[in-house]
C-alpha cells in the first residue's frame, strides 16, 4: 500500500494523470503549478542521485511542495532591468545587435519579466545599421553627447536609480558594462535595497566591480557563438587595444599648442594625455586599453578647427586601421604576430593612403560651441558612403528630446546583417539631406524620408497605407511608424536619393486618405537637425544681447544677428525655452530683453567663428547682414590682392561679418557707390582662388580643387558621374528637365531685375507675377526653397543672411551670359567687328536697354572682356573686337565662288534683285533641286556664307526688323543694265509699267543705291533723250564713256596723283566730241576725285587692261588665256591670283555691260569677248612691245622714270611739271597739259 502510494505520487509529480484511491483522499489531486518551474541546480542534482540509488525520502514531497510554491510566486513575477553600456561592451565585429540582445534575453529572462532594456550611447558614433538593429530588437535607445565627461555613465546611473525606485526587492538588475564607476551603485542596489545584481562584463574587469554583483558573467563568452555576417571578412584580425591612440587629419594651419589644447579637451573624459602633435597627426596615451578603446570611438569624427579627425590605435606598418563602420569584440586576442597582408592589399592600402594625403585640403572654420554636432560635412578622406536608415530614439540627453515607440515593417535581423558591411553615416543630426562623393564602383546608398502630419491611426494601418502610397511611384525598402510627441511619424527607406526626390515630387502635401481631408503629408529627406541645447542657446543669446545698449534688441534684428553668426534660424519657440535668460516685451514691436547678465565665459566663446578676434569691434546690431552687401566700386584684381593678404594674415579663414573691419584696418576704407558698385560679397565670390563657405558660419577661405573638396551635402550618390566628367545629378532624372527649365526661368527673371538681384523674400511673388503661375518647390524634388537654390549653386547664389538675403546670378553664369550677349552684339553688326568704345551705344540699339557692367556682376568693361570665354572673340591690334573666322580650304573657296554665281542667278529671278532672308534657302532648294548646306563652304550659318561674298550679295535689315538678301552694287548694275536693255528704247513715262509687266514689279531706285529713276537709268548705263530711254545696245553709251575716260587718264603719264579736271575735260571732249558726265563716272566707281584732280580707280584700271586684251583679238578668248596675257603684258600680280583664271571670270562677270560670256564646247569652258557696240578707243592704245610695269613705280623709288630725260621732243609730249617750262615757248594747249605727277605709261 505504501509502495502503491509512492508510485502514484511519483507519477503525479511527474505530471501524469492519476487518481488516488486512498480511503483518506477520494478526490483527484489538484494540478501542481510548481511542476513547470525550473528548480535550482542543487535540487536537481540531489534528486537525480537519489533516483539512481533507489532511495526515496518520505518528507521530501512536502518540503519541495512548499518551497516550489513559494518559488513560483516569487520568481515568476520578478522584474529585471537590463542596462547596457554599449560603448564599453560593444557589439562584436560582424555580429548583429539583434542576436546579441536575443542571447542576453535567453540567458537571463528565464523565470523573470523584462521591465526595461536600456541602451545608452552617442548615436553619432554608432553605425546607422547598428541603430536600426537595436530598434528592431525593441530596446530603449538613449542618446548622450559622447564628448561630455562620463555622460553615458551618468545617464545609466540615472536610469538604474529610477528603476530601483519603481521596483523593490526581489527585483533584479542586470548591468552590461565593465566600468569601475558603477561599483558604488551596484553595491547599494545589492546590500541596501536587497536586489539581485547581475553583472555582464568584459575580461580583465576590475575585481572591485565584480565583488559588488550577486553573480557575474563574461560578455565575450555569451557572444562567442553568435552568427557572424559573411560579408565581413573573417580572416581580418581585429585590432588589439593599446594604450596609445593616433589621431589623423588634424589642421596644419593652426599652432600645435592650440591643437593640443583642443585634443586634451576631447580626451579628458577618458583620461588621455597628448604625447606629441605633428601635423596632420597626433599621438595620445590613456591609462588603460579600455580607456583608449572608449576614446577611440568618442573622438572619431569630432571637429578640430574645421577638420573631421579620424582615430586609430598606434600600430605598425601592416596593422589594420581603425574603422568606425563596425563594432569591436572585447574577447581577448591571442598573442600572435599579425599576418602580413597580400601584395594586392598592400598596394590598395598604399593607394588609399596616397589619395587621402592628396585630399587633405584647407580646413573649414571651427564651431562656436563644442557641444553641438558640426553642421559641416566631414572631409572627403573620412566621409564614408552614408546610408541613412530609420533610427528610433527613445529618450535623449542634451539638446534633443524624443520619446518614440516604434513599429517597423521589417524587424528581422537578416536585413540588418546584410547591411552590416556598409559604411557608417555621419551624424544623424547633421542635415536632412547630405551628400558625399564615391567611386563608381560603390553602390548608391539608400535614402530615408521622414513623413509627418499623419492621421492618428494605428501603426499597422499607417504602415500599410504609406507602403501602398509610395509604391505607386518608387520601390520601397522599409516603412517604419512610431509615435512622437506631436503625433505619429513615419520613416520610409528608399533605394536611393533620386527615388526620394521623386517621391517628394509626387507625395509631398498630398492627403493620405480622402476621409482625412484636413491633413496633408509633409515629407523631409533624412532627419532634421536638432535644435541647439538650452545651455548653448543661452550662451549665444547672452553673447549677442550683452553687446547692445540696454541689453535689448527688436526680435527681427535679433534673428538677423543670430542667423548671421550661427547660420541657423532663431524661432519664437527657441526663445520660449530660455525664459530665465531673455524675455519678450510686447509693445509697438516685440523687444527681446536680456535678464541674465552673466558675462560669457572664455570657454563658451573660445572659438567663436562669426567674427575676427583681431580686428572686429562691431556689435551684432543692424549691420550684421547688410555691410557685406554694400555696393562698392572696385576691380577684382585689386580686391583679390588685398583679400589674399587678409587671408594669409588670418590663417586662411576670414569671417564675412568682420571682413569690412579687417579690410579697413589694413587698407583704405571701402567707398560705397550705389550707381556703379557691385555687392561686396558677390565680388568676393568672383575672386578666382577664394570661395565663401556658409558652414559652420559664413567665412572666406581658400578655394580648393573641386575633386578634393567635399560637397556641401553628404548622402548623395555620385553614380551618375562618369570618370569625373559628368556633373552629378541635382535631382531625380525624371525631374531634371523641370529643374533645368526652372533654372532658365530664374535666369530670365533675374535679368529683368535691377542689378540682377531679387530679395529672398520676394522671389516667389516675383516668379508668380512674371510667369503667371505658382512656384512649387516640391515639383523639383525638394521641400525647402534654400535646398532648391543650393542645388542650382552653379547658376544661382544667395548673398547675405537673415532678412538681408539676396538672390542673384553666380559669377560663372554671368560670364557665360556676357559672352552670349557679346556674340549676339557682334553678329548684329555688318562686319562682325566693333570697337569697345561703341559697345554702350550698340548694346542699347541691339537689346533695347542701357549697358551697365553692374548687370553682369562686375564694375568695369575691361573686367567683362577678361571674363569672355576663350576663343569666342578675337582682339585685333587696333583694339577691335571681332568674331573669329576660320581659314577656308581651297575646296571651300571654290565652292564659295560657285555659290556666288548661283546666288546672282537666283536673285535675278526676283523683280528687284532681292528677297526675304528666310525665303532664300527654300528658293535655292526649289530652283537648283538640292539642299543648301552651309557646312560645305566652311560656315556654320547662312549669314556667315553671305559675308564671304560681299562683292556679290549683301544682307540688310528693313525698317520693320526683317532681314533681306540682295545683290551688291556691282552685280546689281550689270543685271539691271541687261533688264533695261531688253525694254529700250521706250518712253520714260512708260518704263515703270513695262518693267512691272516684264519682271513683276516696278523698278526701285535703291537697287543701285540711288534715289530717283533717272539716276537708276544713268547708273545702269542708259540715257534719256527726248523723253525716250536708250540703253547699251549697238552704241552702249555708258560703257564707251567709261572706256574713253580710262583711255584719257591712262594716256596721261601723271596718273600717280591724277590729272586736273581741266585737262581731263579737254582730252575727253577731244576724244568723244562731248563733255564727260563727271558725276556719273564718280558714282559708277570709274574715277575718283582728289581735290582738283581726277584719277582712275584701281579696279577700272584692271578693267581697262582686260578690255585692251579682248580688243586685240577678234575671237572670244578663254579665261586662262586672258589671265596669261595679263600677267605677261601688264602685271604679274593679278587680283586674287591664287584663284588663277577663276579670278578673271569673277571680275568679268561683275562688268557685263562691257564683257559678254560665250559658252564653249565643254572642254575649253566659257569664253569672253566685248559686248556689241563697246569700242576701245584705238587712237590712245599703246604699243604692245612697251614695258608697262616700269611706269607704275611712284616717284622717288627705285625704277621710277620721273626724272629721266625724255626720248622724244620735250615739246611734243606732256612735260612733267617738275621741269621748268618756258611759258613763252609753250602754246595754250601745251600749257593746259602741265601738271604735278609722276611719269607713267598709259596702260
């Protein structure tokens, strides 16, 4: 019976269903709840040994029953608080934080409930994927400032004390840290509050800390068997912590003492000491490797006078460098020699080192207060490819305070581990949109969009709605929703920034659901920068208001001063946070009064970047934003020299707010010139080797190479760049055309404004008024107008700060604009050449507005000419500006001559030898049956082709502004002569009607540049006799009169100076029997008047010689034979001799009133002869054997025959006037032939 009872009880203890049949207990036993409890190890071992030995203790059942019922009631509800100092016990390399958290919970939460799991760190020093993993693990992440002394320890102590106040014994407290600073707190929790204290520590932890805990475990043993990320190389050995640390990328333009002082401040909270500073590196020593490891992480990326430093352990040549992308394991490393890297890895490290050294450029400006994260992007050396991902921050310390409980659409650790190898982004609070340049091989980083103004739905509902909305336009990686202080917030992770820009253009200000019509979604790229801490804000406001009379300023002026100093806005909510420092008085205007008159300490203002410590004496009043914008008249060269001296004296950094004071302290004062002056800041931005930087405060610095200078933003990919040749996209490719159009519209808008400047506050209204439509910033992928203008920085610049901001055109864009306008100005001129003195007048006539160099951002015209794009215009020795011309090839010259003949033929089909410019090409195509390609003639435009044949075709502009094409004067005279010849003889009154009937329109006198029809007939070679018009026919009057004039003047041997009018008229009357029409001959270009003398023009001298050659031959002659005879008889240098016989044909075609063309048999080509009725005066023709070239030498030169003795009787030929002539022996006729000219043979 006893045995049966024992077996039943044993089965009941083992959880078997059994009914006890004892007479004393007739009912089934109740279920034993303590059966599922976990017994302590001692109890389990005793029971096992007893079962093995077959011994059963009768009283053990009652004792275990009471003990286990008590244990169940106490242990099952015991709360435990877990507090993790992740800076001390880091996530091992290649491991996921999700796995670490899961291992801790599996180890210590059995039989306990998790009351709190707190992780304290500086989120700026942790990788983005690490923060995402901690959020996915559902832990509370608290941010602290890593540069403050013991900030993380103090925050952990505060959290542990609060846990101790909320939960009493038998609560448990788990601390994951090896810092000795927690010893006192752990001792109090264990001995005074009777709490169970569990310590998870690293190896080599102080025994004093271990003894304060109830139990302790090794952190490295817990994480030793966790899975590793396969993307992280397992063969790469982790660095062994040492006591010495090396700091790189230090500024080289600062004194070593100042750099050492700054490093001591950064390393003081870890007990570091500066051993040596050798620019650009320094070496620090710490008490223990643990302190060095902590400082390694805290100091990484900190700002030291504008440079983002990098840290690593002091190592050998082949030791792996510190990487801030990954965590570190605290497991002890075996003492072994580090393996040598392969040759490829060594070469790769050498290349990286050389590249990093080459990209060490001039520094930015240091921050005013070190507590704030630096808004400037890190240098390119240490700006890894950022991948902004959603971060959920629960609880903050310092400047920002957020309380968020997250909901993520992807909480698995696999995605996080896949991204573990990616580089760590910069500070998450730096900027909402930052960019960095990468190599083409790197993948484009992801981008994060923050969505606010969401309706108060459940997180799962919001996540589903947002995912569905964004997937309509872009691919979505993850959507996370959490609750913020002002309502739900969401983070949307997209593949690239360009997807984010496209999503902004499509979703920004759009309603999530029609049911919630009152709210529109607000999107922001990245995470917004936090507001400065209250202490920082107090120090800044005190520094501004203490310098003012009465320690007060109007709110608007205070905002301008704050923005000018610190490059950020001051809001009313910021002022409300520091009511113990300033108060706002309402009255005629809001006045901000300082109530805390505590002076600003030197520590707070030690590195104030907004003013010069040497020369600045101004306060922060009304002039903060306007003095740098005052218009001054100064040449860029002078300003560049003076500014270079200033920068050298100020260490390469000169604040803009102090520039005027610093300049006037060393050079003559700047004189404002509102009419001819240009804004001083715009002139500074035009200096070639300098640039104005807006971060961390507006200052002037040396310009660095574009390839070496980090861009203004740090999370934009450069995958669109091809070997550095293409500029990276400014927005999504689908939005780029719209952004380019907006850029052109801004240029057009600014060109209409005075000085091409528009105040920042009036840009949107001006755009609306000018173009008649709204300017929606989101259409281009941006949410703020400053961000949109920053994307157009190559074309648009924003001058000034605060309410004094002005938008204008950049110097580079102004140079391109001036070059384009100058080319338009030159093309509008007939000869495509102008003098610089004529530019203002021609500019007014061409563009319809007065010319001012100020409109192009410079003060003088000479500076504008220096900014012209090279090889666009040429400057001749006489200081004439012209468009360059390309030297045509022989083939192109031949084609041009043929085109001149075709142009004459085409224009001869028009009534008045002219047509509209726009109709020329279609008419050419219709007439000749082929396209006119100006490139075949070595030209780009048709106007350039016409300019190559000015003697044949000319382009003129009518009164209505339309351009036209017409024949030149010489070609038009021959064509008009042939037309009138076909109509004559005819009555003068009937000539216009006859001409209109035959050719389609009445004749216009201006065809031959005359004003009346009578003059047109006369210039064309006709005459009016008895009211009847006679033209060149059987007796061409004009041609014979012109040849007679040539005969008379050629027979006169004093043609160098010309014959007197009396002699010319007498000789012409004797030859023709009538007086010459001297005015007609001058208008036709046959002769020219020089005071009281008449001389044959060079062109008609050549025509006269050609007429003599053709008159000596009865048959028609080919052009080649004419050319050969001319060079043999008259002059070996014929005009355009390089063209050979073609030059003769071209000249003969221009004088069709004298010469006619006879078509040959094809092999010989065209032949030429004199027109019918054209007679060369035979009496004055010279002998063929006489040498004519000797008579063309002017008097006094070698070969001249002016003073030779005449071979004939001196009284029988016209004597030279230089010889004394006895007037008594001269007849009246010979006396009339006396003149003062050189002796030339008539030709």
